[in-house]
């Protein structure tokens, strides 16, 4: 069977909130965040906010405690487990950061389901501050994509995933996302792939307005329950398509030597 790779965005796709906003809001720094937002890129602002929280006496454990109670629809974890059990290769592509995502997927017990997490690197420094760096250093090597924020082009990550999958034979991709940053990767998907934009979220709006630019089949989803139904249906669909192709190959080999029946005469 050809492999199926499922790429998940994280914020508002796996969890039901934006993890950056969730941490800032729950730790009472919304006003400062909103005040600084017009002055710097989002990713740099999150690094700055982590320093501010540390200065206010908030520890990395306080941050992790907030992350562990981030809201998630009850059908998301079962969807991920089922897709993994069905042999799909699951990956996360997110503009959050490694500490936030690993804290949550560890807490949910689904760390083993993912072969790859592509996100902004983060670590706890000697003073106990969480530091967040851009996925791409936009000063030394800008990615040049006008659709994406300076620190990350998710389309570039899909390019890399597609290149590595190509070495393993024909592979199909299902991509799930909600945000404006998920539009660029949706344009990289090919015929035979599936794009699952969250209905009434920014990527859905962008896809509705630019449908002709997408080669992938589009299936919108509303919530975790809807996501589960569609993901499982698409996995089954891909498996059926692949088995029909295999049958077709067998059929050709077996039937080619047999002479075709004579044409039926048409009444005049
Ligand atoms: Mg998102
Ligand atoms: Zn891009």
C-alpha cells in the first residue's frame, strides 16, 4: 500500500485555541501582548513575552500547567490514534514552539503517534526563562515567500516532506489546518492529495477565494467530531483507490493474452 502522510497544524487544529494566546491570556499578560503586537513580529513577541512572564515570577512549570489544560475537542486524540493505528505517517507543522507542543502532546499521550514536529525551536535557559527562536532565521536567510510570516514558510516544509516521500514511492498527503499560514502549504499539495481547511477560519476563506489554485481535493471540517469522520473516510478512500489500482495491474497481466470477443453487430 502507498503510504499516507497526514500533516496537522497545531493551534486551533489539534487543540481548540492558539497556544500562544492561551498562555499569555491565562497568565494575565493580554494587555502587554496587545500593546507590543504592532511593534514586532509575532514570533519575536512570544520570546519577549516569555521574558516578561519570567520577570513577573512566572516559572516554566506555571507555563506548562497552563498548556496542559488547553481545551481540546474529545474526538481529536482518538482521531490521531486511529490514523496512527491504520499505518498513517503523522506529522505536525506549526508556528507555535517545541516546548509548548511537546508539553501538550506528552500530556495527551500521543507523542509516539508523530514521526516529526516542525516548529519554532524553544528551550529553557540557565535562568529558567523559556526562549523561543524563529524556525527560519529571517535576518541571515529569509525564505522569500510573500504568503508566510518571516519566521516560517509552511510551504517550504511541505516541499521538503514531498521530496523525502518521493524517495519512498508514491505517497499521498492529507493536510489539516485553520490559519492563514496554512494557505501556502495547501498550494503545494498535488492531485491525489487532500486539503482539510477548518470551516469559517482564515485558510478556509483563502481557499474559497482561490479554489482554482489548489490541485488537492478540498474537504472542510468544523470540529473534532467532523474531523474524525472525514479523516477516516479519506484514509479508506485512498486505500480503496490504491487497491483498485493494484487489481487493475493484476487484471491486465492476466487478461492480455486472451483474445477479445468479436464485436457485436449493430442492428441497422
Ligand atoms: Mg492553526
Ligand atoms: Zn510560504
